[in-house]
C-alpha cells in the first residue's frame, strides 16, 4: 500500500511542478526535489502528533473538514493559467498563494534563498495547517527545510503552506476510502515516517533535526549538507 507522500506526488503533475519552479526561480528538477523533501517532513510532523490517542483523535476530526475538498481546484491553483486545468477553484498560482499564504494579494516575489525565517507572513489556510502540524517547531521546520532545499526559510515556509491543503485533502480521502480511524491513521503515518528515518540521507536527517528536539533554538544541518549537499546544489552538478 502506497503511503501519503506517494499519494500526494501522484496528484502533482508536470504542470504543477513547473508552476512551483517558476514561482521560486527553480528548474523543474529542482522544484520536484524540493517537493520530495517537503512532504516527508510534513508527514513526520503529523505522525508525531498522531502518536498519542488524543493527537490521533484530533487529526481524525480535522480531516473531516477536508473531506470533499475540491482537490482539482487546489491543484489547478498551482497552474499558471486561469482555467486551463479545467478544475475550477483557485485558478492561478497567484490565487492559490493568496488563499493559502494569508490573503497577501498578488503574490510577492520569493525572498532570496539566503533569507531568514518569517513565519508571521504565512497566514491563511496553509499557514493555519502548518501551525497545527508543527506547533512551536514551525520555525525550525522552515529553517531546516530551507537548508536542505537551498530555498531559505521564508520560501521553504511558503512552499509548505502551498502544499499543506493538498496534503490534508489527499489524507482525508485516504482516511475515508480506507476507513482508517484514529488508530489506523497513527499507524500509517508512523510506518511511513519510520521508513523515511531508516532511509537516512537529507530526509531522515531533517526529520531528526526538527522533530527530535525542543521547539527552540536553531537547526544546523551543516554536517549533513557537507555530505549530501542541498537539493539545489545537487541538481546543479
């Protein structure tokens, strides 16, 4: 049975990857790699929350709000055109950013990749989801992901906020279709996160740096990056 990351990636096609690449000034390959770094971190945070009965119940309840979400509209919002996806909904990358990043109007240009973390600018649906998923580790998640992807903390936070509603919508569908329940959700997310940890590399190292420590202080992945390099550096080789 495929996990949540695979299920989300199956919904994100070339057009969506190209739109994300254009927004953040990446090549399509770099954008794809950044997405692949982002999703396991989000899944790991949800698994951590769902590891307790109360956390699993809370996640299961929250998913009820995402059942029936227009996933096609969310994905269509990652496209550059206003209606080419045929999915309706948000209709453009700018509209998606406005909806999930807190109504910032026309999407501001990405912060330079070396920029610091500014979680306060990420409101809206995506920002609210990240707040629930990461809690006081949100800043560390943005900082760590910014290092492993090379995007910088602010842009990494924006990427997570863009993907968060899609992740929740896909997970809600999986939960409903498979009738997982709170315990099943906890088990599924836990198994997937364990596989990421066992695989090691940037993904496993990022999970450990963000989730296995208190939610304060800086995340320093310099040793790991010296071995593997960031996503952007690796794709330039």
